[in-house]
C-alpha cells in the first residue's frame, strides 16, 4: 500500500488510468457467458469537437455502462463517428479554397475530379478527423475503442446500400419531385435539423392582380389585392387562393386573374389556407417555392411535375417551363430580382403602405416593415430556399407504424414518459423523408440512370435502375434494353460525351446505352439510422478481426419481396454480435434529435431486424447558461467542457452533469457547483488519507464484516441503504437521485459522522468495517467519478483487479434498524446542540454542562452512556447529568424529528424525541446583548422579505420583468423568509 499524497492531481490521474484501462482491454472484458448490456453512442460528426451537450450525453451513457459492467454484465458501448456529409465537405473545401483550389481541381489521369476530391477527404479524416474521439477519452468514456466504427467504413457502407436497395424493392423508397430545403451555397438539399430560423427585418408588400375577362368582385372591384414577403416569387405564381366561405370572393372562385409582370393567367381557388382575417384574405400561390403553397397547389390539382420553377441551384432566376418570365429578370440573384419586381410593379400595381410619421402626418412607403421568421443554413449562413427538385424519398409514414405500436405496447419505453405525446404527434403526421443530398462526400446513391424506352426506342427522358453494384445494375438494365444492347458505364460528367468510351462497332451501329450513377449521396441520417445493428456487423453479422484475419460469417440473402411486406425480414439468430447485442438495451440522446435520429433508428431497426432497436429511450434536456438562456456563440455564453476539465478535473464535471440531470428539465451550467464537486473529490481523498493514517486498509470481502458497536452496525446499514437507493434510481434512470444518494452518504454519513464518531476509537472491528465501507464507496462512486476512485482503489490496498471490473456491492444485507435509530438519535442531538451554540454565539471553546430529563423510554440512559464520549467531544460538553423531570409544554412526536430550543432560567432546552436536554448559558454569553443582536437582524431580514414580497405581488413586475429577474426575486424572497424564521426561532429560545 502506497502512502497517499497530501493532494491529488486530476490531470495526472486521468491520463494515467485511461491509458491503463484502454491498453488492457478493460472497457469490454471477456465475459462470453454474462448477460449482455448494450448502448450505442449518438455518433458525433467526424469534424466535431466536444461541446457541453456531448459532455452531458456521454457522461450519462458512461454512468450506465460502468454501472452494468460492475454488475458483471457483458457491457458493450459502441463508439464511432458520423461522416457528416455537409460539415466534412465544407471543412475540406475551405482548406482547398485557402490554397486557391476547388473540389474540381483534383482529377488525375486515373481519377475523376470527384474521386480525387474524395481521396483528399479521406486523407483529411486520417489526419484531423479524430479530435472528438480523443476528447471523449478525456471525459472518461469507457467505450469499446477496439470496435470503433465510422459510417463510411466498408462494412457499414455495405449495410447502407443493402437497406437502400431493399427499401426500393419493398416499395418504401422512391424518386419524386417535391419541395426541399435548398441551400444555394452548398447547392444541396438539407434536413430540417440543418435549418436555423432567425428573426430578420423584412417587409410585407401588397399588389393588385387584375381580374381577367372583365370579371369583377361583388363590390365592383376589377382586381384582388395580394400580399407577400417575397415579391420575387410572383414570377412563378400559379394561382390565387381565397377562403371558400369568404363572401367577398365566392363569386370569382374558379375564374382567372392576371399576373401583371408575366401576363400568366392564374386560377382563383377556394382553400382553407387563406385566412379571411389576414390582410385582404387573398394569397398568391407559388407551389414551386413555398411549402404551404405546394400543398395548396396539390389540392388545386396541380401535379408536382407541372409546378413552375423560377430558380436554378444558385437561387438565380431562370426561365419557367411556360417561358413567360421576361428576359430582363433571367440570371438575377433572388434578392436582386426582388428589387426589380417591386420597381416594375410600383407604377400601377403596388399598393403603398400608409403610416404616420413623428409629426402625425400620413406618409406612404413601398412596404410595411415586419419581423420575418427566416430560414438559414446552419453551416452556410445563407437564406434557405424552398426548391422544387427530383429527390429520393422514403415512405416514412409506413415505416412509422411499427415503432408507434412498439411504444404503445411497451416494447420501447420512452423516458420521461411525457415525450410520448410529442413522439406520437410527429410520427402520426410524418412527411416523406428526403434522403438524397447533392454532395460528393457520402454514400453515393446506388442507382444508375439511362434513357427511357418508348415503343422500343430510347427517349430524352430517363429511367433508373437501383442495384447493389454495377454488375447487378448491368443485369437489370440489360433485361430492360434487350440482350443485344451494349451497356456502358460513364461518369456523370461524361453522360453526354460517349466518344472514346463506346467501341467503334457499337458507335457505328448506335446499339449502345450509357448508364451513369446518380451523383447524389445519401443524407447522413439515413446511414446513422442503421447504427444499432450496422455497427454490430450486419448484414455479415461479424466484423473481420483487427488484424484483418478471419472472414465474416457470411452475407444475409437479399429479400426478394416487392412492395412493403407486412412482416419485416427477421434477424438471423444463433451467431455473432447481432444476436447477442440486438436489440440494444438503452439509447440516451438529446430530445432535439428524437425525430431526426431516434425515430428513424426505430423505423429501420423494426423493418430490417424485426425487433425494436433498443428497449428504453432516455431523452435528456439541453445544457443552458447559468441564467437559463440557450448557449450560442453569438451570445458569447458557450461553455467549453475541456476548459472545465482542465480547471476542475473530469470527475467534477461528470458528477455535476449527473447530479443536475433531472428528468424533463434542462441543465443550468453553474461553474461554482462544478468547483463544489471538485471539493467533494478532495473530501474523499482526505477521508482516504485519514483511514490510511489510522491503519485502515482494503477489505478482503464483499460481504460486510461482523460488527457489534452501534456506530459500525449503523454505517453498514447506511451503506446497504445507499446501494439500494442507487440501484432504484438507475433502474428508473434518475441520475440526479443516484448522484445525490452517493454524495450525501459520502459527505454526510461517512466523512462528517462516521469518521468523527470513530476518531480515537479505531479498534480492529472499526478498521475492518471502515475499510469495507470505503471500498463500497469507491465502487458505488466509480460510475460517476471513475478516475479518483480507481486511483484510491489501488492506493488503499493490494488489489487483484482494477476497480473498473470490480463487483458491485450487494444490497441484500439486513438493515440494522436498532443501530440506525441509535446513531440517528446521536446525530440529531449533536446537530441540535451545535446549531444552538452557533445561533446564540456561544464561543467554540466554551464547554457546557448537559442535563437530561424526561427520558420516558428505557433505552435512553443506555444510549447516553454508550455514546457519552462522542457527545462530550462533538458537542463540546463538559459533563452529562440527570435532572429531575419538569413540565415541557410542547413536544414533538417520536416518529418525526423536530428539535425545539426553549429558554428557561438562562438555559437552552433541546427536545429530541421524548427527552429534554438542558444547556445552561448563565455566565457563558451576554443574553441581553444577544437578544438585541438577534432582534436587529430579524428586523432587517423581515424588511427585505417584505420588500421582495411586494415586488412579487405586483402583476406589472411579474409580467413585464425578464424571467430571470423574476426567478432571482423569488429565490431571494425564499431565502429571506427562511432567514427570518430562523432568527425568530433563535430569539424565542432566549425568552
């Protein structure tokens, strides 16, 4: 056993022990016969760095994996990173731009520009893509790094392709023309999660659209006023919508109206989307450039293929299919087009916005100023454009049925349960899932395009062939085009330039077909949706060994069914990691990716594995700034978890995260509390030093030693109760309750009381019990604070194994209620005496006499005798005497403890259970001066309390003040109320 240093160095401990755990394979010890327990981490972006949300999410996962490992399970925590299509491509392109190059500059004689660029991305990944994995190690995450995954690994890519192809075969994946969130910077569709809505200063323009063919409204008007925040989109208007019950417009529904710039005739449609109370009650409909208008257009009978598109991929104006956009607008940026459209409409068709200036005079402006909720790309920073384009879609509505049923029947438990309503609301109204992205980095879509046949002849329209590889694509295409057709594969850029690729014979005969692969890649959420089983080696079931030796078990046969099979393909059973670790036991994620990741894992897992991906889904909140605001770089309130680890240690940050994680609530960042948990680690360290100095060593048994002394029987009972409390809390995923249980046991029961009560009385029994209890503390605390506990585990005695693979304490020992009751009584007595001395300014050096009376139960004298040494030492008592009984007007029941101090002839009386303890004060303090001090302090506290109460009772303050100001006032009011009550009680004690 090594002597403990006076202080501990978290940085040294953390680096040393993490390297030891990983090097010795202790994150997944060999336990083939043990019950499996599996968690997969939400794969962070390969471009990412650890942020405070990662710190919370991964701390909670690590607590559960360490806890179950200690309980003897085959605990597997799958770790890996996501290839992060847009984010990674952006990082690499930015580096290229700094060198004056673009992604198109990396083609060679043997590589296309695309392949050359992808090669550069892989090089970047190898050099710079491991930042966050190193940071997860610093946090202490005990992940199985020997099986680290990447969503672009060959085995995982194989799973992605298989799922895409089979979804298409089952009729659940298709190509369609729909509106998407289009990022003009990346020239790609993006997901809703990648759209950040911000308030911007915009305008509300109103324009007159003339009615066609001499039609007028009921009031004789020959036009309808429409309003818009995006005037440029009128170049692609296809209808004007009014409410079908609006009496102003009922007579013109079905009639036509003229768009002034293009001259396009638009039909007036009746639709509930138009609000009669908003503006003129008439809405221009541009279905190719607005999500709401798209739905109105479909209801009006406009097919997606007929909807007009007025923008190219750069959001510049192009000619619409009907050729009616004037040439002057072609090529204009969308915001330049806005100005041009307004100027063109202004002479005859703009309805000015009339308002009053500071002098009260009416003035006219082109538009009404408005705050607009504007979508921006979260990475590009440009305004997102709803854009009509051909994309690949998954029929999410059909896939959502099985997960919803699994939640209803309890196969998936969502914690907290309050999230179920949100889950069902979204799943029941789910839209088709756009899974294609116009990028180069990612899983390229396994579909090949060629010319469509009509009457045996090729046309300019396209046909596609979904297949796992070129060989299968060729076979399918050969069947489509005929056995005599020669099939050639070309790059996307070569699809219109076949010369040099096609043989001279085929070129002369013209009997050839060019196939090019879809240049798009899959949404990263598509691949990460396979994480719970793709990471386990599906569809091959097992992965090659790290050395590359040992092939997989074998590929799963592809499903031959076409259309959606009511019963998904069942999983293979009887071999490999999939059978052992699927379904996973638990998924922990932020609520903000419930739909983007969690729900999609449930869909794909149930479709391809025939079972839920995990049995329990825990959704945690956000980590917010101390004032409750959301963290953001623009606000300057982002907290760096690595900075906190540097300052306070990983253990302190981890414990803060767990103690503050309360189901259904966000976590408020509080550096002072992190510092407090660093102090908690110091308290533990000092306790270990005290035990070592008193000859206490590691226990040689997981069972509690035999004990006779009440204090030892008490600490054994409290240890068992704490194990039970942690087991119960973690079974319910109450991380805060588990952390607080071990915290209060360590700080209060063990360090503050057990050590104090046993000072000077360290016999062999006490040493054995103290060593056993401290061992149990290290094991119970290890999931929360792994580094300091592992260090102390080895410094306090010779150990056969590392703490990370020790055995979780048994919670089966009988609780010694008699010992608990006696030490509980002693603690309450000493605490009451200490509190009274402090409140009444009794000098610490003064030793008071203590007399006991009214002890009506037989055990009291024995208790006093057994614990007299502790009472003398801890309560600063010189002697204990038995006094004659006196009448006590107010007592507390024996079931609920309430200490009450009363003054009688210059003495303090303390009531504990059914006994009264008297402490004379005469000659010890100046009672009159003390009463005056307390009265003054009480008056000040009551004044502040009443002032705060007045503010809180003022509706104007509560409704108009900032929420954080109101919350602070409530906290201060509660604090001053408690202070006033305490001071009044102290004053009452002096009579």
